DNA sequence: AGTGCTGGTCTCTTTTTGAGACTGCCACTC
DNA sequence: GAGTGGCAGTCTCAAAAAGAGACCAGCACT
C-alpha cells in the first residue's frame, strides 16, 4: 500500500511535475515551493494570516530576522502576489503588509504542513537524534 | 473575513509557533519547514512517493541535481526519518532509497501544497510579471 | 588493458544569508 | 536648537550554503 497519493499520479505525471516537462524554469512545483521554502516566508505568512502588520511590528514579532531579510522576503512575497503592501502617508510614513486572496489561498495549503509539523515534530526529532547516535 | 485559519489560532498561538516559544532551535514549524524548504527535498520526496529508487535512478530522474546535492539531500531526509536507505550487496553494491511511514505521512501534508502549486501557478506567474512590469 | 557502471567524496567557485552600521524624515523633549 | 527616538528601509562586508565537476575504489564485460 503505497498511500493514496500514488493513485493520483502516474510515473509520467510525477516526472512532469518534477522536471516541469523539460522547462525547468516553468515547473509549478519548484516555482511555488521555492517561495515557501525561504527560511522566513512561511513564518511571515503565518503572522499575516492573523491580521495585517507593519514593518516594525513584523520585526518585533520575529525577533531574529534581520531587517535586510525582512525587506527582501516581504518583497518576494509581494512579487508573487501573496502579500499586499500599502503605504500610509502618516507623519513618519507607515507601511502595512497584508495577505491577498491568493496569499490566503496558498496559506490554506501551507497550513496542512504547519499542522503536520506541530503534530509530528517529536517524531522527527527522535529520528534525528537516533540517526545522529548511529553515526557517532 | 480573515479566513477560517484565524479562528484556529490566537495571536499568542501564532507567536508561539513562530518563535518556538522563545526556544528558536526547537520550533516545530521552522524545523519541519526547513526540511521541505531545500531546493530538492520536495522533488525527491515526490519521486520516492511513487516507488523506491536507487541513487543513479534519482540522478537521472532529476537531471539538474548535482551528485553532491543529491547525496546531501538524501542524507538529510534520512536523518529526519522521512527516507530509508538500504544497501544491497550486489556485485556493484546498489543503494535503494524509499519513503518511511513518517515520510509518507509528511508527504500527505506536503501534497496539498503541491496540488495548490499546480492549480495556481498561473496566478503566481501573472502576479510576478505584473509586479515586474510596475517596477520597470 | 580498456570501458563502463555502481555510489559516492573532494575541491573550487558562485550564490544566498546574516549581522549590523548608516540614511532621511519627523516629533517630542530639554 | 540640540539631542533622542521611532519609522522604513538601504549598504557593505563576512559567513554559510549551493552548484559544477574532477576524482575514487570495486567489479564485470570485452
């Protein structure tokens, strides 16, 4: 029993998804996973799921992100259409970041992975320490 | 309407998940996402979902991965308990990689994201080219 | 004796990340 | 009117990670 997923994909379907059908730059899976894969992307998406945040708020919410990476990650998320950036002309101009519909939709899928991570983190940690013990 | 996800998590819950409750090294989300986030991890998991593969087969299946990264990614996946590595004492010894139960379980969650990626790739690409046009 | 397959490791270069100093603007305080 | 602090970044430089590709041992076949 190779899990239900196998029933959904033939060998060629898997290969096509992996390789992008020969056009690697255009492979959906790689392209989208790449966006999530950043060290900070998923964390920022999680935060913005709750409510829009300003630059400085996000910085405080994720204390160990550098300003440079916060700027860049938000920029990338905006470019991919997940995040909306709005500047308010207040005295010190403030910038608010919020999830777009596409962002919410994407997070719905990502959320499955987050839930799994929370549920199975112990199993992963055990596997890891077991593996490390073997090597030693 | 901030999507149903908001109903599932209070501000503190989000923060705890993001920060790992102050223990950053131990944050489940970061820890697991980190594993998926590698450029090749999800691709190899997809391939192994179908059936076990040998080193050289994987290399041919994902043509633009370097041997170094294939070795290392498989090693990491094995360490996290997603992949099982078995050496067969054939004439030129062959090595087979297969998904563990944990790996299958994890891929189930990851699969949601893959499906989303395939469905919404066009939207992401449109957002991206629109954004790039704005900047130009 | 040469070729090719196996599953890797080693070294070198390029790319990506991270830490943190620096900027310009404004408001408030002394 | 000089200093302090918050805002949203940019810039530079060092460190870490990824990628390319040469190299390795062992065996089989020719």
